C-alpha cells in the first residue's frame, strides 16, 4: 500500500460536497454571528471585531486563511454547526 493511502486509513475524508458546502456557509455568515464568534476568542491586541468583519467582507476566503488559528477556529465552529 502506498504511504499516502496508509495515511488516509482511519481518517474521515472531506468530500467535494462537504467542502463546497463549507465554502458556501463561509460566504453566508452574518455580521452579528461573526462578531460574536470573534468576541468570544478575542485577546488584548487583536483588531476590533468590526474591522475584522469589514476585512472578511472584502475577501472571506483570504481572511479565513490569513487569520490566526484561534479566530479561524471560531468561524469554523459556525460552519460546523450549520453542517449538522
């Protein structure tokens, strides 16, 4: 068995449909929900949540990739909740 195939064993695969839906959800997060999620993980020195919302609206995918993990995870939690 190839190493890549061994690495996949026992792990849940993300299907095209799940990934596509997650991207759609990311585009449909509303401002109140976004700001609340950011506020929940905010630490001193972080940007203002409203400023983050403005950046997010400019390019949600880029914002998500470039955000610190703890902030991106807060937004990922919204995506996960909607996927259920």
